C-alpha cells in the first residue's frame, strides 16, 4: 500500500512544473539566437551570454539552497523563488538591449536556483523510503521532457512569433505555480542553522562558475587556450573547495554524504549519464538543421519522438524498479542509450523518417529509465538527518552535469571535425560534416559506457531500501546501505 496522499502527489507535481520551467529556460533561448541578435542590435554569438548568464547563476547559487532553507524556511524561500523567476521572466521579455537581458537572466537564475532544490526537499522530507521511486518519477520527468520540447517550441516561436514569447510563456506557468504553492506548502518549525560557510561559498561558487564559463568559451569558439586556462583554474579552485569542505565542521556542501555508496554512485558515474542526456537534444537538432537542411520545426518535431519514449517508459519505471532492482535496470538503460546514440551516428538525409523516429523513441525510453534510477538510488540509503545535505549536493551535481552536456557535445563535434579523415572509414559514403557528427555521437556513446562501468560495480541489492518487492520474492540483502 502506498502512503502518498493526494496533497503529497500535488506537491510533487508542483515541483515538477517548477523544474520544467527551469530546464526549459536553460535551453530554449539557443534556438532564437539570430532573431535575438537582430532585435537587440548585436551579433548572434553575443547572445550566448544570455544562456551562459542563466546557467552560471544556477551553478553558483544552487549550493546555497540548503543553508537558505534552514535559515528562512522552505515556504518563504520556495514562494520567493517562484515570484522572482516569474517577474524576471516578464522583465526579460521587456528588455531593450543585451545588457538588460543578461542582467535579468541572472535574476531569473536566482529564482531558478532556489525553486527546484527547495521544492524537492519538501517532497522528500515527507516521503517514506518505499514511496521515493514513485515520487521521484513525478519530479524527474521535466529533466527528460524540457530539453526535448525546447527545440520544437523554440522553432515554433521563432518562426511564427517574436523572441519575447520565449520568456512570456513562463508567466502563466509561474502565476499558477505560485498560487498552488501558497496553498500546498506550509510553514514548518525551523532550528537555528550553523553559520554560513563563507569560504565554502567563495571556493565552490568560483569553481562551478569557472566550469560554466569554460562551457561558454568552448561553445562560442573563443579559442582552446583560453578555455583550457579557465578549466585548469576552475579545477584547482574546486580541488581547494573539496579540501575545505571535508575539513570544516559546517560545510556549505556536506561531501560526507558521498560515504553512502548508492548516493556516491549516482553523484559520480551517474553524472556521465546526465551529461549525455544534456548533449543529445543539443546535437540532434544541429545535425538535422545544418547537415540535413531541415527547418527548425521539422527538426524539433523529430526530436519530439524522444519525448514519446520518455512518456511511454515513465508509467512502468516504478514497477520495473520493484521487480528487478537498480543494477539490472541501470545496465539496461546505459547500454541501451549508448546503442541508440551510436545508431544516430549513421543517420543520413535519406534515412527513412520512421527509422529516425524509432531510434529517438528508444533513446527517450532509456533516458527515462536511467534518469529515474539514478535520481531514486541517490536517496535510497541516505538517512533522514542527511537528506537536506544530500538533496543540495545532488541538485548541484545534476545542474553541473546537465550544463556540461552542451560542452560535451561541442567538444565531441570539434574532435569529430579534426578526425574527419580517419573517421571517414567508419562512415563510408557520408559527407565530411556528417562524418564529424557521426564521430561525435560515437564519442558520447563511449561516455555513456562509463556510466555502465559504474553500474557494474553496484552490489546486487543496491537500493533495496526503497523497493517494494513483489509477493513471493525475497530481496537480496544490500551491502550498499552501509556508509563508509
């Protein structure tokens, strides 16, 4: 029997809606770069700052969400985050120049950085262990759907409407979310939080911000030297942040949660899967539009079949987790997604549309299964007293990995361009541009197989604490519930 009440379910769906807005705004603007540049009297490449400013703010501020929640309470922070995000979206639509738009995107990122981690904490804090798979299934779908819908929605808006509607679509969603949150989210007793870890704030935010800026430099083609310099500096700062966070008594991010093996697996090798999930919806529309010559609407419509796979798989994920456990499903999801990505490498303009649609649907199904498994297993063995810390760290990891998806796609594509000659033997009869994309897809498939290697290391009964094993089956005793 489930203990999920209707109110609890509505709260989970509310958080899912907020997650959808945040994810959609991270990707949809890219489709309107030419139109935005012309309207704001700047180059399309400069519009990349509009995307980077938003992602940078998310990366920098998400680690603060746990402390702010402890300090001010979930209701106040959650409602404020929705209001800031919605008003900033309205401001973005009214921006008259690039500077105003970038500044308002930063403000939008402030709201986005608080909405999802705080909302998910509300949901998880009221969920029994064995109800976590079903609740996470509600919350995780926007991470699957938003990047897939963005190319089609962006293509429709840029073709038939003005760029302002990229932001105006958030207004009714934000108003509805605020009204719903006002009724559903109640104030809870608060304890005095530990002092804010200012050194952790500076080091963590600088390191994550540097990684995001590296992504902007790579995507904008600003030169390998500059990107490598920023990357090296960011990694050094993050190394210093890790050293500090492990030594301070009240860290901004509690890395000791990584002692829980199942949480560690989701946060480390699971990140490779999140990176690939962020990369494919970016790379496929580029292939369709730049190599095949398709319109943005046709391209977005074909990518939409990934959404079909997501939705088709979603109703069965909880049953599959209860029936088979995490390890077999993660092996299936990672190897299956790698296979579909390799299949994308052999697409040509002459490939029948039903074949492309079939591969996209299978890719969506494996994405849905994999992300749900990683999102659930992350919290399967985390004790209640560490849930806030684990939630903050998981949100930071997922946002960073998703943001790096575009970087991974761009880097893979450039490697493919540099290896056009040798790679041509793998893709006989294809144009140099098609060979570059084919190589990029193969490289991303290898990245996904890194997640497969991590899944192989899980114990047979990993995550059994959240499973409702069907009658007649005896669960395998999991070694992963031990910390250390």
